[in-house]
């Protein structure tokens, strides 16, 4: 219960950051074009810095490598299930549109969950967000980018050098080889990585300020999409993570699976809104609306899903 309360407090603090961005946007202090610059800073600098620092600040040992392997296997299985569910939900005339599919499939495990893990568990535990992030980023910057209207002619090199995946791969190399990062560089990466959560929430708030919130909350379809993101996929995730917790019942593994669950239950990804801005997607407002509704609703759903998982393990 104490953990869920701390989690609730952390999510509320992130929502307040989005509210600050909303006020700044409404008062004209930050324009939509300026928020696009903030999106670039977050996607291309803060996210990779956070991942590289997390890996480089951890000491390599067999238990951590084992947990990362278990986490990677679980993350891959989770995303296969998500893709199958997405295929079913997108069928028919009333099926999910491309922007809705991206909003359901890809969540804020980087921009929201990583800061939560950092604040609740410590920077060294951000390492355990990497299995989910690795699989999601592989899909996000290929399948997700195409859904949002990005570049379709992708090569292996382009995929591997995308910001989030690049940060994971460089960090993993440092972790496996034990190559030390010089003090000033480590401090700089830590500082930039800590900006990730505030930047992403500010961008969400600024984009939200340009929307007709009455129209956003009156739309019925957005609640169905939000339910798929916050309820359906998390429940499907429990079908994978609960058996894994019983197969590998060590305390560290359960902690790692809890962090993996946090990665799976987050609101729709802010980076989807940022991609919509970067690729000039005409439905950027709708995408942002889904992000806003799921971010507000996850104040309730994330603690509930976490409590359910911990109660059943």
C-alpha cells in the first residue's frame, strides 16, 4: 500500500508538470512550434542520456544479467501479445485508426515510467526498464514511426541509431565491458537524463493548451482507446508476468518484473505526440488528446494494476 501511495504521488507530480505546460501555452509563453523544439531535446538528448547513465552507473554481476535476460524474454512476449491484440482491434470499419493503434501499442515507459522508477527505486534501477524499452523502441521507430507518417524506407543502421535504441545499445556496451565514463561526462548525462520527465510533461501540457478540452472529454471513442491502453493491455501483461514471478521467485526478479509491469501500464507515449509534431501528422491534436486522457486516468490505473500484481505474486 505504501508503494502504491508513493507511486500515486509521483504520477500526480508528473500531471502537475503537464498542467504547468498547459498554463504556459495558454498564456502564450511557449508556442506550439517552440514545444516542437522541446520535443527534439527530449527525444534526441534526454532519453539516450538517461539510458547511458543508468547502465554505466551499475556494476556488472551475474544476477543482474540474468534478470535482464528474463526481462527481455518477457518484454518480447508481451509485445507479441500486444501486436496480436492490436491486429484484432484494428479490424473492421470501426477498428482502430493508425494514430489510435500507435497510442495503444506504445506507452510512456520512457518519459513517465523511467522518472518514476528513478525516484522510487533509485537511478541504478532504471537499468531494469531497458528490456521493455529495448523491445518497444525497436517497434516504435519502425512500426510506430510508419503509423505516424514517418520515414518508410528504414535500414538497419537507421533503426539502430534512433535515439532511445542508441542510448540502450551504448549503455549496454558500457555495462558489459565495464568501460568507465569520465566523471564530468557522467554528471552531464545524469543531469540531462533527469530532464526527461519534466520536458515530456511540459510538451504534453503545451500541446494540450491548443485543444478544445470540452470536445476532447466529450468524445466517446477516446475513452475506448484509453481503456485499451490502460486496462486491456495491462491485464494481458499480468498473464505473462505472474507466471514469470513464480518461475523465478527471487526478490530481485520480482522487483524487476514490477518495474517491467510499470513499463507496460503507462499512458500513451508522449513520443507519439512528438512524432506527430515532427512528421506534421494532421491528427496531432487527437493524438495529444489520447495522451492527455490516459495520463490523467493513469493516476488511478497504474497504482491499481501494481497493487493487483504485488497481491498475486
